[in-house]
C-alpha cells in the first residue's frame, strides 16, 4: 500500500496534491491521509515516519519500505510508487 501524509494548510502538500491525484487517476492506489486535523492519521504518520522526517508531506511505500520526505518531482514519485530504489 502507498500512503501520502499531508496537512490541509501545508503549501508543500498542496504543491504535491495534483501529482498524487494524477497517479491515482492512472490507477495507482495511493491512500491520502490528512494529519493536521485528524489525530488518528497523525499517529499513523508518526509510526510510519519513525523519526525519519518529522513532518509532511511524507510518502510511505509499505511494500518496499521506501519513503520520501517533503515535496518531490513526478519522476521520483513514480519510482517510489513502483518500489524502485530511490
């Protein structure tokens, strides 16, 4: 499973949202989890992050254990989604 952790008012997260939505539109399953207003999602982020990044946007690939801290470009996000080494 692929996860995109974001904050509703986070400008970097808003920058990434169209790219994430594009991949979802292509059939790549990415679960979006808002963390600033949802305590349960914030706890899930803390567990997935494990001290790696400490904020959003945060991308987690459960299968490959690959993660991305912060905003990135579409090509790198596609590699992450495919489980390719970053």
